[in-house]
C-alpha cells in the first residue's frame, strides 16, 4: 500500500490520555482524527481546504485503508505525514504514514476522496481545482483502496443512534465516527485487528438508527452498517 514517493506535509503529536483505548493504546478512531487533521492542515497550506469550502465545495471520504504495525501508547510522540498521490477517475488519492519518535513506521494508510458541490452533492473533477503537482492524473496502479462486496451471512450485533457528537462542521456524520462504531463493535466482540478497510456508501443522518452486523470469513471480519434497508457503510478488519 505504501509508496516510495516523498511526503508533502507532516505534523508531530503526543498521544494524550483521552485518546487511549481500554488496552492502553491509541484508539483507531483517534488515529483517524489525527490523519484527518493533518489532511486538513495540508489542504489549507496549499489553498485547497477552507478556500474550496468557501467556494461551495466539500471533501467527502469514500474509501480508506489503514494498516497498523505497532499502535502507540499514552505519552508516545508520533509524526503523521501525508501527500497527494494522484487522481483515479473522480477519486483524489491521499497517502498517510505514521512514524514513532525514532523514525520507525508504525502505521500506513491510503484514502480516496470525492470533491462534491455543496448544493447539488454531485462529484466534481478534482483535476479542475487541485494543484497538479499534488494530485496529478494517472497515479500508480493499485493505490485505490478496494471496493468491498456485501455478500455474506451477516448477523445483527447491535444498534446505535446517530448523535450530535457524530456530526462535523458540514452537519454530516464525520468519517471518524464510522471508524469509532467499527472499533467499538470489535472491542465488544473481542476482535483484535491490525488491518482496517472501509467503504463509505451513503450519508447517515442525525437521530438515524444504524444496525451493525458482522460476517466472518477465515481471519477477516466484514462489518456492515445499515439503516432503513440501505447500506451506509461496509468495513473489513483483519
């Protein structure tokens, strides 16, 4: 999943107490928060973050894969790096790399984003608005995170209600909320994982009830979030 291209932006963080899971490690959702923050800072530094929002566009995460080699603990210092990795059709690809304070790679991620018109919610072609040196056409093949298949004998495990806490400044469910839902379900079911892949399919709304279900295939668990007979997201963990 990782490329050998240089990264374009990085930020240092200390792992704080409120970011820790019951096992003393950084939560997957907290890691997602840090990646999202670095992506936003990078976009703002190159004038395709808040400035695009002010022009009537918004970024929507469509797919993301995260592989963790070693999850940091409370008090550890880490560096989160990011870079644009090209455009695949309507997807703008963004890579992340997380290192410890000794320069060891502890996590890596590839993500695919859609640029939407705020009013119409229709995807826009990223190459028409993004810096070409950051998101050029024809990226390396195989970088786009996989599309998941929902086939399988899912068993409903739990339900949750979308709360105001789940919403971002666009009044949409934050992409990290979905990671938290998967993480919480896995902790409840005793599932330990190191490879996470998610497809964001449709928008969840405030007060909506989401049914979470599981399907196991060998060492992989497929997780589904549905509401009113429509699939909101699919995720797999290994």
